[in-house]
């Protein structure tokens, strides 16, 4: 009996131990079943790609910093070139003509540089012939039909002399035409005669205006249809026509420049004298006016000082960006090329067609490059060359193919070229492409990360189902073991 009792007790203890272990396992699994599978999948998929995404983000941030630095340099040299161009266009850096009596003419710089003073007397302005027709009332009245003919030449002493080199212009006038129709037909020919209808209280008149110059006079002939008369009333010539219809005679401009009498078919006269182009606007018979030339020495000195300051700002920025230890563009090919360009700026030839002895380079007018790459201005050298070659120095500050502005513009264009890999613009283009590639890689990794997350969510969902099933089984077993243990007691 003792043996039996001992065995029974042992079995009870074993069952109790088994129940305790099962309960512990059930408790553990029960806790595990509370795990959020979606959150776990998110964490695992993120961890899988975090390192690579962080590396790409770091590279992208570095490229952004480098692009910003290169863009700043590019914009600085671009702004300098633009500013110099604006300064040149104001005209205060060049020898420019100035007229004392601005009512007589406006003066502008010619193709070369002028000096000294000139006298100008204008006795007659160039004009075009203005002719009117008889008054028609009402304005909508018909004028007959047939053909009007314009002949060109000169009119003097009441006689017309035709220009044999110019063809006559025939204008067909249809039946029922009004003055407005005639004006439209004349204008459509494009023969240098403009026509319009002027209406007043007494009726309407056709007004015809020719080009400036004595050789641009004209007469108007008419060949009317016998069955539809009236067109002949529009005809005019100086010999038989009414003088009152000739409002203005065609004439050349007449002026005296530096004591020499001249004429011009136009009031605009290019290169009338070295350094001077004229646009005549009035007469001053008997009261000649003076044309002189400005002295830009002071403005050029100021401009050169401003140029040195601007260049040194660029050099300072460039030195910071290319610092061996802290620079963002230390090994950038565009930055290196830009430095070489700036280093050779003072010695570059800006006036290749300059005469012997005239300044050709920026160094010739005082720009010097220091060992550290910065610039200084030798004001004594600039003053001397301005005194000895004022016109030649002024010519360096013009808006043309050569000169200071053209040189800075060339430097700017070279630095901003996106197609040259050895330029700031080229570096920016290359780095921008690299950023695009990084963006693509990050997008691809994000896609792979999402794919992995989806897969893990699916796997963990199945595991949750199996875990739930196991929990149910263990609950049943626990209940059975508990029952057995109760019977054993």
C-alpha cells in the first residue's frame, strides 16, 4: 500500500509540475500573441534599408551644399559683368559728345572717339513733300474711277524734274471709291508715300506725305474713266496745280559743321565728324552752337576701383570654397578653372586691335594681381595712361566686341556654360545629375523597403494565426491537466 501511495503521489506531483510548465508556456505565448505584426514589419523593413538611405541622403546634402557654393560664384561673376555692362551703357566711361544748344540737334558717339570742339549751324531741316487734294463733302462721296500715277523727282522754281532711276507707281481706283479707298490703295503700294484722310468742318481731304529729301518730291497724275469722271480733280503738278495744295516742299537738310557747308537727305547723320553722329531737330541760322567732348577720367577711375572691390569679393568667396581643409569645392574642376581665369585676368588682352603704344590689357590701366590671387589698382599707372591716351582708355569702356565689359562678359559666359565640364556651370550640371541619380536610387530602395514590409506583414499574420491556434490547444491541455490534478488529489 505504501508503494501504491507513493506512486500515486509521485504521479500527482508530476502532473502538477507539468501543469505549471504548461501554464508558464501558455502565459509566454499569450504575451507573444499581443505583438503588433504591422509595427514589427515596419521596424524590420526600415532597419534593413536605413543605412543605405542615410548614406544617400548624406551624399545628396553634400551635393546641395556644393551646388549652392558653385552657384554663388557663378552669380557673382555674372552680376559683375552685368553691372559693368550697365555702367558702360550709361556713357559716362566713354568720351561722348555734348551739344550746348540741345534744341538744334541731339548728338551721340560715332564709330570712333572724338576730341576737341566743333561748331554747328543748321539752316534747314530735311523735309518730305506734303500734298493735299481738293475738299470733298461728305467724306463718303465717291471720287470717280480710273488710274492715279505717282512720279518721283525734284521740284524747283515751279518745275518738276523726274528721277529717271525711279519707276512710276500706278494706282487703280475702282468705281464707287471714296477718299479713304484711294488712301488705302496708295498705302498698299508701299512706294514711300503715305496717305490718309483729314476731315474738317468744310469736308475731307486726302493728304499725301513723301520721304525726307529734295529728291523725294512727287507729282500726281490722273487718267479718269470718261463714264465715271471726278478722279482728275485729285491730280497735281507744280506747273499747273494750285500752289495752296503743296503744304510742304521736299528739301534736304543744310548745315555747317566746323565751317564746312553740307547737305543731307536725312536729319539723321551718322559719323558727321569723328566721334559725332547727329540728329538735327531745329535751326540756328546765324547762331552756331558748340559740340564738345566729355572727360571720363574720373568715372573710369571710380569704375576701376569698383571693379577691384568686386573681384576681391569673388576671390574671397572662391578661397573659402576651395580651402584644403574646410572648402566645399576643394577638388571641383569648375572652381579650379575659374581660379585660373581670374589669375590671368589682368594680363589678358582686351583690345587686340589697339594701336602701338596704346593700352591693350587691364594691367596696362593699373589692374594688378597679388600672389594670393587678390587684386589691387595702381592708381598712378592709371592716371598716367589716362593723361597720355585718354581716347584709347575710354575706348576700352565701350559696349562692343572688345574691351573691359566684353572681357568680363566672356569670363561670365565661360563660367556659366553648362556644357563645359571644366566650368562652374558644368560642375553644377554634373552635380545636379548626381542628385537626380541619388533620388532615383532612394526611390528604388523605398520601393524595395515597402515590398519587404508587405511580405513581413503577410508572414507575421500567418504566425499570429498559428500562435492563436496553439494558444487554444494549450488552453485545452491546461484545463485537462488541471482536471487530472484534481482527481489525483
